[in-house]
């Protein structure tokens, strides 16, 4: 049993771990196979390294309908300024180079 006075003792499971698992699942199971691949691969590679603000931004992108997000990512429709975030650009770059 961990010593509660030990500053190195685990404080229990990280609530962000559960959030990241839910996000990974959502990124990999969007409904449109192309988006499952694009977001799922990015999430699998980078989700653990994202901080709270980036996780919030990614969740906002995940709320965009697949067809709209896919159109932005392939460049057939310009991305609206409010979604043209560093996370969005990182996903697009990952898709291009990955």
C-alpha cells in the first residue's frame, strides 16, 4: 500500500488518460473511413503528448462533420479561420508526411 506521506506516491489514475482514450476511440471511429484514418493515425501518434489546451482544440475539430473536415484537409474547401489552429495544421502536415 502506498505511503500517503510519500510525495512520489501515485495519486491515482490520471483523469486525462480516460479523456485521451475516449478521444482516440472517437478519432478512429468517426464513420467516414478516410477521417478514421486521418484523425485516428494522428491521435495514435500524438495524443499522449498533447496538453489540455490542445486536447480542447482537437475536441472542437472532432465535433466538425466528417465531410466538412475532410474537405478542409484535402484542400477542396478553405478551412474557416476559427478552425485553422496549430493542431489542425499539425494534423494536415502529419497526413502529408506520415
